[in-house]
C-alpha cells in the first residue's frame, strides 16, 4: 500500500502521465468511459425513453464496476483520481482544431469529477467531520468549489479559445494537488482510526453513492 501510494504520488507533478499510468489503465478507461464519447450517437440511434433509461443503467453498472475494482473506499477514490488525471492528459494532447474532441473530453471529465465529488461530499467528508477532521474536510470541500469553477470557465471560453490548454494545465495542477492531499495525508490519517466494520461501512456507502451518481 505504501509503495502504491508513493508511486502514485510521484506521478502527480507530471502533466504527461498518459505514457505511464495511462498505459496501465487504458483498458479500464476504455471500458468505463467509452460511453461518454459514443453516447450521443448511440442514444440517438436507440431513440425512445425506455431504451435510453436501460442504457443509462448499463452505463451506471459499467462505471460502478470499474470503481469497485480497487476495494476499499480510499482505493476506489484513488483510482478515480488516476482516471480523471488521465483524461486531463488526453485534453492536453489536443490542439485547437480538435474542438469536438475537447468538448467530449470536457464532458467526460465533468461527469467523472461530479460523481467523485458527490461520493466525497456525501460520505467521506461528513465522516471526516465526525472523526474530528472537520478542518481538512472543509478545506477539501472548498477546493471542490474551485474545481467546479474551472469546469465553468472551460465551458465559458469554449474549446477553440487560445488559452484553453493553459487553463486545462492549471486545472490539472489543482486536481493533482487536491488528490495528493487526500491520498497522502487526510484519508490515511482517517483510515488509521477506523476499525474493520467502520471501514467496510464507508466503502459500502461510497459504492452506493457512486452508483446513483454514475
Ligand atoms: Fe476531493
Ligand atoms: Fe478525491
């Protein structure tokens, strides 16, 4: 676990992680989020609310299946951090002519971060506050606000803006630092004081929340 955390964090400063972590996780990434890129086309082909409803549940199961791979709640969240950072790297590999790809990647990232924030804000941060880590929970919660601000700004400037890549690069730094604080400090300190049953409960609640937010 310690080794995993260390190697994970050593990747955080890089803005080009796709060659390392990306290659390890590319199959997961494809299976989990391929819906995001082909979704509108498939949805249009299916037509009808009933089929759309069923497809949405299929996506939920696929997304949740990937989230469930890692086991404990903190590992699920760490995997989601890595998947989001890999999307940032794809965004950073685009040029201003690839406006459609940029828009699709931004939509995918928004969905991933939204689900992730929901799991943390509805389960993990309240549990941190309960465990006398309210200061950390509130700081992390405030950072989620700035993450949403970046999403808003990227949507506002549009995918062909001259400062799009610069904005994405800044955004990635914020998310990487945020993830590093969670994985390296706050979550381990919290987890150390959980017994097995409490830990399992947090894992179950995160998985349940992730399913509905997927
Ligand atoms: Fe967070
Ligand atoms: Fe997180």
